[in-house]
């Protein structure tokens, strides 16, 4: 894939100033996602991810990361992956719209279950859909690298939708254990062999490079969602070749070892995800990152209860040697054939009209009426207020409010998240 330098030309433009913001759906390392309605268009409710360019060290950096995600999104055409609806590029912001998933994410859904676990039948349904989505990405040469329940959204229809592609990368060719070369502009993984590092060195490198950045970039809602190296990457060859990518409890052994990032890292994470859905916890979590990584490298996962096809599948996905891991050879096809999925009509997945959980119907009209009654919140004002609140010695919120219509960040957020 070529370096993304411009927005896809066929995408409709949006006017940030005219959109009605209903609430903040989530905040991540890269951007804030709003539920937004566009009074100018008929089917107007959507999720808008907004990247404030000034929150990055350079505008180029913000552009590169956001453009990468937009470029990936613009290529996706699959029922379990998001579709890019529109884009906005201003001097200060880059934003893009995708369909709104009203069912929340798989992490929240699991926490709502008795004992915080899903039944094998429910796991089968979600796992099958996620497998299809990953298969589609891999066929496009894209390794996702950020599979975790928080990134699996539930559509209004109850089907899944993967989100957050900023850690995904294009593999330049089918690689074995090491990675492919990259151009400085495009995040394509490297193929040059790398030295194995011992655990101590890895831990040193991580604590050296990761600490502050992790704190800085931590996701708001979940303590678990601290990406191992979601440093703001410059996409330079050097930086990427040392990067550990993913969320620590989901990171594959070969990534901890510094051996590379093949498609098989997604199959590892897929195994962790199924384990978490089954037991309500991940298998290698330690008291700190160092212990978690040691467990990832050395610990055999524990399986309670009688041996089932589900346990067998998870065990094969959690094979520490990527070349022996299920899915390494032929990809998703190999996983589909596992006993756990026996009898599943893959071609009929989309036709399932009663998925395990359906999101309560949120009427678009009702939502927009509510927001109109409470006064419109402008995205630009939201970010302006956020900036003011973070600058020491900046005018007080009441001064700001009297000078313009900008409100304080807390107040603004409270208004946006109230629904
Ligand atoms: N289409 C959507 N519908 C509903 N909620 C969404 C949608 N897209 C994103 N969100 C919410 O916004 C949150 C942040 O989105 P996303 O993960 O894309 O941002 P990010 O800045 O890339 O985060 P990260 O730190 O994981 O990289 C998600 O976890 C989810 O809760």
C-alpha cells in the first residue's frame, strides 16, 4: 500500500462546524470519537473520530497516523468491518465518519454477564464473526495487531464490527518469522532479520521507553487498555523496528521476543480473546508488565473444567512458536475447520437475525431532539475548551465562557456524556 498522503478523493466532505454532537463515545490515544448527527443528511447518525493535530509533536505525525487509519478504512468492505463514510481535513483537525455501533463493545458486554463470562455458544458466534473479519484483513495483507474486546464493537444488528486500525500494518509479502521493509512514509513492516533479545533487555527497553508514554497515552476507560508501545510513532524505520505493539495481555511471544509481527500475532490474540470470553480473565496477566511478559513467554495457560473443543482450539492458538500456531500455515481456513466450529454455516453468519445480544434501539430522532433541547455542542468548542483547561494560568472557565461561548472541559464532557 502506498504512503497515504491525501484523503480518498471520492469521500464526501463534512463541515465540522455544522455537525451536532450528541455525546462522546470514547477517547483513545489518537482521537476522540463523538456520536454526531448531520442535519444536512437524511441518515445522519454516525461516529466521528476527531484527531486534534496539535496534540501530536508535529502535524506531519498526526497526519501520518490518521491518514493511515483513513487509508485502511477506505479499503474495507466487509459486514464486520467499518465503512468510511466521510472525511474532514482542516488546519487543526482530521476527522472521519464511520457507522455508529450502538451496542457498545465486547468488554462492556462481558461485564454485564453473570460471572462475567460468555457461554460457549455465544463465544462461537462472536469468534466466528471476528475470524471472518481478521481473514478479510489478512487477505488484504493487513495485520491488525490490536485485537482485544474493547476494539470489538457491537452494531445495532448485534453483529460485530472491529474498530481502531492505527496499529494495523501492511505486510509487504508473506513472511516467515521476521518482517519486511518499509518506506519511511508508509507503515509497512520490515523484512530484515532482527536479533533476538533476552528478557532482561526487553524489560529494560520497555521500562526505558514505555513508562511515561504509556501513562500519557493510556485509554480513559479501561486500565487494561494500555498499549505496550503506543508511543506516538514517527513511522521511521528505526523507530518501528524496535516497537512492541499491542496491549500487553494480548501481545504474542514473538513480539515480546522482538522476533517480528506476522499475521500469526492476530491468531495469538484471537486465542487470548476466546480465553477471556470463557474464563473472564486473560491467561498470562501478571502483577506488572514484566511478569505478564514472562508469563507470555514461559507459562502454560491453565484450563479449568473438562476438555472441550473450545479449550483445544484456544490451546492451539496459544502456541508460543508462531510457526506451530493454528492459522500460521493456511490462515483462517485452518481455524474454521476446527471442531469447535463444526456445523457452522459460515455463509449464513450475516443472516443470523437474532445474534446473542441486541442493542436497545436508540431512536435517531429522539437522540437529536434531546440534544437540540439541551443546546448544540460544537466539536471545535469542545477541543478549544479542552486546550484551555490544560494550560496553566489560562483564563478561568467562567471568564472564557463570558468571553465566548466556550465552556469548561468537565462541563462540556458532562454535557456530552449525560445521555
Ligand atoms: N463506530 C463507533 N461506534 C460507537 N463507538 C465507537 C465507534 N468507534 C469508536 N468508538 C468508541 O470510541 C473509542 C475510541 O475509539 P478508537 O479505539 O478508534 O480510538 P483511538 O484513539 O484509536 O483509541 P486507541 O487508544 O485504542 O488507539 C472506542 O473504544 C469505542 O468505545
